[in-house]
């Protein structure tokens, strides 16, 4: 018996290392930003020499600089220039005459910046390299550390950046198109000469192209737009020099390597865009059009960035890092192997008008989605979305022994009766999302079948409910959620769990709400490997191709993106491609896809989106939050806010979401809140249907009266002052929402919430 146990341990250990592949590359370590900067800090002698040069520096005018540059390409809208004398390019937008510089032309005269910061500002390409022997990372800047080779192309210029000290070469194609400038890197053309150096290997970790094209000095008026949560604004020179620089990972953090403490980021970045508005006249939309799965958006303001300049840029993480502990000592390793991203591409759209603002940036991105991403406009009537949480596992005591049993929160028969009640109150357009309705879904196994759980009434009751929904025009979206899983249904945690870059299995942790530390009472869950996505989507497409439903919701798979760094690794980009391919097939087989929040790559396949964020992360550096996502999508894809009844102030959330053109969403279940104890549904304590039915009906009527006027128009303007929000639509209609008075004005008509819902929460007469 002891020999068997020893054999099993050895077998498991060997299997883990085989699955992980050769990622244990003797601890490639990533140094913190502060440590990295210290390692490459300029000397006092260099600073003194630079100060002497700066004192003799003469400020240059834009005309003077542009005359010294070469014209790479020109079309009806713009002209692209470059300089072989310095690391500098210029994009002149002819409509306004505004010039977008790759770097501030007088960055050298910045009295607040040290040498490295000035070189950072003067660089059109910045890379981070990992030095294996010293276990550190080092930042290299093209204006200081690179040799640049220029070659003009048919419609632009190719610049090859050679960093001799690191043995890294990065070619970038700058292409002037009809209405934009693109900067493109083919990763297959990147050379890492020292990657296999036995003595001191060096790997490319991160790259940022044109990081300063939106940089503006301390005299410029304007702001940056970042897609954090619903959207946020960072004003130039806002004086928040003690705040932290903004940093947001596009499509969320890579959860394959979970943090030991709860992530402080409140909201996710769902769209790979950012932008700048200059003096209410000129603006630039920046789209991370390829390589977006590995992008990070950063922004800083004058004084905070150790310079006089405001900055906003994106960088690409080319190798994943992971930290694990040996004897309480942290060790960070790099992902091994070739670069996984195939192509990195930034697209910059200049624009100008008499009163440019963030709505123009959102409108241009909307056009990009429709022209370049294949997103199609979908018309929609006012709809009530109900998110039905059907069943969960519940801890119970049987003869003094704790056991887990399935516990029904929303049986099929009760759900049908509830929808009948809603219909009787005048709600005729209902969309129902039905979660955890199969045994596999309830037990957190991989859920691909369409067999209804007996604890909810079984297949016959499900079919009765679905048939009634079909007769009454109620749209039914059964939901699956295959992010984490337990062994069963043909999947095994030993072979189907994603592997971290350090070679460990990826276990998703539960966190203590009060302290943000790991909750020892919650067992870590296995993260499903993206290597199984194709098989799962094929089964879902086959099983959902027929049945009494209108489509499918695939849960967190539309909003969570991660990789698997086993021997046959899957990058975040690989996962994204698998999800897109799977959604395309699902939409054809199941008929329709409802997304539970949606990263931008999901938008071409989504017919509905629920749980759109109604806030930003509200970091100190932010000056305002704006419904950027809603402005982009209104009139294109129907969406809801987060569930109205989840808010401590549901009326404020309802009115705010109405001002943003959102549809109505409610979480629903039919058991008492006390019954949710010791289940995964304890967070839905507010969702009992009995207390919300009349409110739902009144708010539905309110929205229906409002949206009959605004319809599927685009949002063209949005301003909030204190408790009053003014939303402008493409038809010319202005909607004024007064949160404090709880009313909305549309022209001469005033919709008062009290006319639809009385103080007791009932439908008003």
C-alpha cells in the first residue's frame, strides 16, 4: 500500500511538470518599476551635463520643426512626416491644421523632468526587456538606447529599431490611411538575439509604440478618455500629483495567476480604446486594433509623471509573468517560448469640430465597430430582462453529518407563474436569462447538456415553461458558465485545469470581503483550460441547435479572458480567437447570443448585453465618469444596466440608467433570503420576487413611455451637473433627467416616477 502511494505521488508530480512544459526557466524575475528605474538611473554627471544642455536649449516652433522633416505620405485628410535627425514623426490633420507629434517637440526643455523621463517623452518606441541572469527587467527607450533605420513605403515609412545592448530588433510600419494613422508590428519579424544566450539571456517582455502621440504640456486645456468601467475622464493638469498613475488591463487581469489578495480594481476595461480632447476642438481616438488581448492602457498628468506633460498610452504585454513563493520568498518567472501575439497594431483617428467632446470619440469608435469589426445594428423595443437564479448547492446537516444538496430557488413552474403575473401587469416584452438549471450547472461541472434538473421540476416542467414563453413572446436564454469546474461529465481537474506560467495548476481563490485576503473557508476552484473551449463550443452548438429557447448565454466567457501556459500553451489571444469562433457557431446553431457583460471582441456576435457597468473605478486621478460604453452601443445593441434591485438606491440607479439609454434588468428568485445561507446565492439576498413585482411593472411602463420617444437613436451628447443629466439623441431630442426630483423631461412632456410607482412601491393608478 505504501509503495502504491509513493508511486501515485511520483506520477502526479511528473505529470504536472510534463503538462507545464519547460516553463521552469530558473526563475526569470521581474523587478518592480521603482527597482528597474533605480537599476538604470542616470548618473549625477549625466544629469549635470543634461542640465547644462537644457539651459542652452532654444524652444522650437512647430513650423520650424516641420520644415526640417521629410514627407512620408500625404492624402486628402492628413500628411505624415518623419525626421532622420531625431526620433520624431508628425501627423498633420488638414481639416484643422492641428499637428499630432509622436513626441513633444520641446520635451528637452522640461524643467521638471530628469534625463530618463525626457528620453521617455522623446521616444516613439519603448520596450521592457527581462534579463535572466540578474533577474531584473530594464526599460529601453528608442531616443536613448536604439539605432533607427528608415525606409519609405508606398503610404508611409518603416522604422526598424535596433537595441544593441539587448540584442533586440523591432520593425514598425507607420501607414497613413484615408482617415487614420496605423502603427503595426509583426511579431514574427521581431529579433531576440540574446534570447538563447547561455550566459545572459534577454527576453522582450513589453512594447509600447507611439506612447507620446497624445502627450500634452501643462499649458494645454483638455482631457483624456479611458474606458474604465462605464468610462472616465482625466483632465489635463488636474493637480492630482499624489494620485497613482492610471493603469487598466484591457479585458481584465489574466486570472490564470490569481492574486493572493483581492484585486483593488473595481471595474474592468471592456473596450481597447482611449482618446484625448484638446481645447474642445481637436481630438484623437486611439484604437488597439490588434494585440488588444495583451494590452494595458496607462495615463498620467502633469506633475505626477515627473514631468510637465500629461500622458496617455498603451503597451503590449508580450510575455506573461507569474509569482510564486519558496520559503516565503517571492519569485517571479517569465513565460517561455516564442512571442504568442501574432500582430500588434495601433490605429489613430484624428478629428475636429467646433465643439468636440468625448461623444465624438465614442461615435468614431462606434463607426469603427460597425465598419471594421462587423457589428450590426439591431432594433429593440423596451424590454424587461429578468435574471433568474434557479438552483444552488446548499450545506445541510443529515443525522449530524454535513452534506451538499441541490436547493431550488426558482423552479420552472414558479417561474412560469411569475411571468404570467408580469404579463397581467402589462409587461409584454420580457427576456428571461435562466441560470443553473441543469444538474451539471448546479454542481459546477462543465455544463454542455440541455437536460433540466429534477430539483426544479424536470424536463416536462421545463418544456411547459418554455412553451408558455414561446406563446407569449417571452425570450428564453438558458445560461451556462464554464469558467471554473469540478471533475465530472467527461472533464477531469487533473488534465483540464489551466496551468500558470510557474507550472502550478490555476486555482481560483475566494476572498474575504472585509480584508481582501484569501478566504480559508472557501475551497479554491479549478480554472478550465482554454484547450477545452473548442470541444465545449462544439457540444453547446450541437445540443442547443434545437429546443424551446431563443438562444444561449455563456456566462463569464464573454467577459473573462485568460491563458494556459502548459506545454501546449494557449495565450489570451488564442483564447479570444477560440471564443469568437465558438460564438459565431453558437449564434448560427442556437439562434441568438445574450452576453453577460461583453468585451469588445464579443460585440459582433451579441444580440443582447446585460449587466453593463454603471460606474468607473473612481480612482483618485479621475475627474469624472461618463457612460462611454453606453454612448458607443446605444442604437446598435440592446443593453441593460446592472440589476436595478442590486443597488442600495434602486431609484437612483434606475433613473441614471434610463438617462444612459439602458433597458431594465432585475435579479429574480422565489425563496426567502434566509434560505440562501450556506449557498453560492447568498449574495442575491435582495432578489426575492415578492417585493419587486409592482416596482418592475411601474418602471417598465416609465421606460416604455420614454423610449417610444428616443427609440433606437444614437446618443450624441451627455452632460451631468449635480443631479441633472442631459442626454442628446441623434434625432435632435434632448432628455433631461433630474435624479433628485425623480423625473425626466422630454420636450414639453414630464415623466414623473411617482406617476408610475407610489410610495409603497405599487403601480400608480
